[in-house]
């Protein structure tokens, strides 16, 4: 481990050894390198001890105060204890990652990944985090990207998530952009933010473990291992990472990696038996009016692969204008359209387009709640199962579905990934990979949070998430891990 820590903490030493030196010079150089490595290791261990001691002290101190019942607010104390424990857990996670890199135990897989989808999923995973801070998260990519590239998806995702999550964390206003370029097998990922920026004198040390700069500790959470791990991963993948930044002017982290293209597209996994894969007859147009971008993306992702022409609008005015322009067969309209009223939109649509236009309302509230209109043909409660939407479309448009060969699968008694719609399977698999990793380090709170994220993907994921929670509650981590594994296997 010391050798690589030396790389991080002291970028000289062994690399500086002369190539044609005599035996004595080589011995001296080797001794210097060993000493430097030893020093680096000592510094590293001191940092680890320091990082562990502060949260541990907080846990110890607050626990004693609660025990003695010294009139302290037990809830506030418990919060400090929880936060400290979380901090420790992150630390352990990061150290395990580093140990894996150091021990050479980190092996890379080489898979053909669907490049554009991979990027979209990445943005979808971080979008809520950015929205919560009022930041725009933008994916800037050329029109033409290869459909498939070879990469280790888990490690590439980890690198980009680390950089994007940092960009969101250190930006309070403006935007975070992931810019992707691909030329001659060379992929360049640039994460650009409009955040606090980094001073030139700090630019190299932030890649060392535990180095955190730019503001009082505790202001923004973190343990200072993310960039060290990111840089190590990029190097293992044979790439390079560069930083351009100035205080107050945002930061640009660029990662350059050779990602070759497969000579022929990999064979697609056979569609699930009985699953709807398309419909017969003329092309149908669907207009979706919803102010929630994530919801628009999910419904588009479900309907477009089936051959529907889907148009989307985020407010009433553009929805009505689009309806006039494209004359859709079906409108799916959210009831709570930001500040506007979806029922009024339905009434206007009905008046302008008549009964031939099918209107289905989507809402988180019951159909007969106060203020509900009557100008619609169907109603779906949010969140809805994909099958419920399919049934509704069949009922409204009378389409005849094309299904994958084979008998429809009976409802599985053991929820596994095969019960998940294909559109969410890759994202669910990513969550499951994370769950497996967290199981390995026993980070229970993070596992809970990851299961919650999995459950929030779609109603179809709820039974699976529930089963995972049951395993977690009974600390049957092996069963939990097996379940996660089976989801990944099914998504592969
Ligand atoms: P952590 O985020 O846990 O502190 P990292 O290793 O990921 O640890 O980052 C190290 C430090 O680098 C951060 O604490 C921060 O000072 C700085 N940094 C990283 N990314 C950015 C960014 N996008 N903008 C400003 N500072 C950054």
C-alpha cells in the first residue's frame, strides 16, 4: 500500500531513480524511495487516526451525556451520534476502496455498454440531488455517439458520480454540466460547475487522501477520499484526469479514457416472454403534459420503445399549443401542473379537439377529489405500474399489442429483476451493485437508503425492495446480497 500512497502524497521518489545509474546510486535511490514511502504511510495512518478520532469522540461524549441524563436534548445528541456514525461509515467505505486499489484487488471488467443510455441514467441518478439545490444538471453530448463502447460500467460510473456529486456539493448557484466528447476511441468527460472553484495552489493536493480545501470543515459533508479514489480508478483504467479552476469561477474536471467500440453490436438479451414490445397498426401520437421532468422521462422511456410518437410539455400553455400542432391520439395530463390546474387543461382540450381525443388524467390524489373535472376518459393514480398504463392505452386507443414470444410469465412469487420493466432494469441493477458493495462493508443505513432509491424507481420495484428490507431487518445479508445479484444477472 505504501508504494501507491507515495504516489498520492509525494510525487517523486522511486520514479526519480536514474535509469542508468550504478549499483550504489540505485541502492541510494531505492533507500530514499523506501523511506519516503514509509513516511507517506505514517502520514496516511496519522490522517486516518485523526479522521476516525473526531467522530468517535463525538459519539463517545454524547452517548455519555445521554446516559447521565444531564438535561441535554437526547434527540439532538442522537442526531450528532448518527451523523458521526455516518461519517465513520463513509470513511470505512472509502478506505476499503483505497485498500482494494492498493492491494491490486480491483480488477476491471470489460463490457459493451450502451453509451448514450449509460450517460442518461447517470444524469437521472443525480438529477434530484441537483434539483434539491436549485441547480441545472445538463448533459452536453454530440449528436452522434457510438451506441456501444467497451468499459467497466461500475468503475466508470463511480468516477463520474464522484465528480458530479462534488460539483453539485461545491456549487450553490448555476449549473453542473457533464460534457462528453468521443473521437477516435478517445472519450473525454468534462464535469463543469459554476461553484466555489479551487485555488491553483490547492489543485494537486485535493487528489491526496483526506485533503479538503475551500471553507470550514463540516460546512459541506465529505471525508476527502473521493478524488483520491477517482484519480486511482482513472489511472487503473489507463486514463488521465485534469483540473482547471479558479476561486469563485467554478471548476472543470476532465477525464480522458480510451473506450473502444465493439466491432459488431453485442447481441440483445431476449425480451421477457409475454412482455409488450410494440403494437400493430398505424403510428399513434401521445402527448404527455407534466411539470415533473423525471416523470416525463420515465413515461417517454416506457412508450417510445414501443413505437409511440411521444411529445412532452411541462405547462398548460405549451401542452395546448403542442396538442394543436401534433393532433395527438392520446393526452396524458398531470392534475397538479405546478401552479396550474390539469382539469382545466382537460376541459380546454375537450372543447378544442372533441371526443376523438382520448384524455387520461394522472394524479397522486384520488380521481374524485374536490375540483375534479369530467372532461377525461380515464384516470391513473400515481405512481402507476407500467402494466396499468399499458392496459389504459389499450382501453382508450384499442391498440393490439405485439408481445415477446412465449407464454406470459406468471406473477413471480419471489420478486426478482425479471419483474422490473426493461427501462428501469439497468438503473435498478446499478442500485443493486451498490447494495452488494454496501452489504460487503455492512453499512446498514446506506443499504436502507439505497433500497429506498430502488423502490422509488417504479411501483414494480416495490415488492423487490420490500423483500430486501425484510432480509435487512433480519440481518440476513447473504439473502439480501443474493437478491441484488439476481437483479443484476437478469438486467445483464
Ligand atoms: P470530499 O468531497 O469528501 O471532501 P474529495 O476527495 O472528493 O473529498 O474532494 C477533496 C476536496 O477537493 C473537497 O473537499 C473540496 O475542497 C475540493 N473539491 C472537489 N471537487 C470540487 C469542486 N467541484 N469544486 C470545488 N472544490 C472541489
